[in-house]
C-alpha cells in the first residue's frame, strides 16, 4: 500500500514539470514499439504528422478506468514488492501474526 505522503510526494514531483521526456536508453523495447506505431500512423498521403505528443494525447483522451490504473500500478511492482504486498494482505485478511519468513515457507509449501 502506498501511504498518503508517498502519493503526495509523487504528485509534487510531476506537478512542477513543464516537459516529460521518454528516453530510448531507459527502455529500448518500448521506444522501438513507439517508433513503430508512429511510423504506421504516418503512412498516409495527407494530414499533419503524428508525433509522440499527439499519440499520448490520443491515448489520454480514452479515459483510464480505476482498473487500468490499478493494472499499471501492479505492473510497476518488483517481484519482492509483490511478495511483500501478498504478505501484508494475508496478515490483514487472516489476522494471523506470522513472520515474513513463515509466510514464504507456507506459500512455497516448505513447512
């Protein structure tokens, strides 16, 4: 779970920005896919060029549902964070006080 202060901090980091940049070096596969999509969008005889900003604006015009946002949030988690969340959920759901190590052993059926 993300605390309110973490959400506020994340929002503050983006609020003051005038420009967001996508770097090829951070994710070459995604950059390649975006380039491919833009190339396909621009295979036309007329109309203005479809650029990255236009693509993002088009995608944003199609409203994200809460489920979409949840999916995006979950896909950004590391494997360790997914396990930690599963542990927290287990403890909350069952009210059982077990250690993280006991939880892992139980999930892996080692104990």
